[in-house]
């Protein structure tokens, strides 16, 4: 799947991209807020939304992925702040955060990014210290813990979803996704993306459970499950990452990546 499709399925707003482009230049949330004339609260909210959509636990990792997708060049460093509100005004108004961002990307990517065929959406407002309080990625689980997790309902849901994709059952796999995923993707968009991103890999040869991790976020957190998978048309093993959210007592898929 090409870089433009990669960016589309993250469903990042232009202002979320703007914020990530400043993060990759070495800014932190406070300096981004100063640069854009906004509150730290607004910047932390943008960063958390971006992380949820991209299924990563680090804002710098999200910024790095966007940098790869946009070809590694974020253009001039001086932002145009005409589209942003001042500090204390970020809660006013009802328009969506879809205005144009002043820091542009580089267009078509120059190298192949990760294959992204899903996204996350986090809609609740976070506290000022949410970015600093985000825990680091957990250590790899012990064999005993991994075996126990491999039989959990979460892992089974993720594995069954991937099996539907293996079989090309796009509509059925779409029905297993959560409300946030369906809000960003129609069934046709999902089918087209899956045809481009998954079919070229060929048949699934083997799939081994790697880890299950809880990613804390309101209201209940997300579960992130990883598998090491061998495909017929790929020389090296891939890592499949499936993110799930609990909806009405059922685990639903809100993001999936193939690295």
C-alpha cells in the first residue's frame, strides 16, 4: 500500500499532522504549544488522538511514522499560525479540527512505509500531563504469561479477525470492527485497502502469538495483540498488530497493521 493510503487510513487531521511535524523536529508538548500559540492541553489532546489512530504508545513514534509516510521532509520550520486559536480559546466554537495545517508534508513517500489497513480514534479530552504520564512499552512477556494470554478472549478475537482477512472475507471482517473504525472507513474502502495491502502477501503459512498489552486510555483502555506471521509471498516474517476495544461486551477491532 502506498504512503498516501497509509496516511488516509490513519485518518489524521491536518492539525494533528502539524503537531507531529513539530514533535519530530525535537519539540515537546510545551514548546509546540508556545510555537502555535495554543494551550498545552490542546497539544496533548492532539497528540493523544494521533497516537490512538496510529496504534502507537509514543508521540515521537507517531511523528516518526508520519515522517516516513511523507518522505522524510517536513518543509520549512516556520509555521503559519493564522488557523489556530489563542490560549484559552481552544474550547470555543463547534467546528471540526479539520482546518489547513501550515507545515506541509513532502507529498509522495520516497520509501515503502509500513502497511497500514486500519486506524484508531480517541475522542475524550485528556489531562495536561497525559503525555508525560504515558507508561513505556511493557517488556516481552514470559513464556508462561504469553501462553496464558494466547488463550484469552482478546487474542482469540484478534486471531479470528486475521483469519477472515486471510480468506479474503472483507465484508465479514468489516463487521468485526468497532464503531470508531467504521466511522473512518466504509466497507468498500476497507475492501479496496485490504486487496492492495494484504492480497500481495499471499497465503498465510504460520501465525505465532507474540504479546498482548493493555494501552491505557479513557474510557476503558485498548488491548494490543501482536503475532509473528509468515506469508507465502514474503521472504521475511511479518509482525501483525491488532488493536481492540470493548463495545457492548464484545471485543471489536479498531486498528490493524502489518510490519
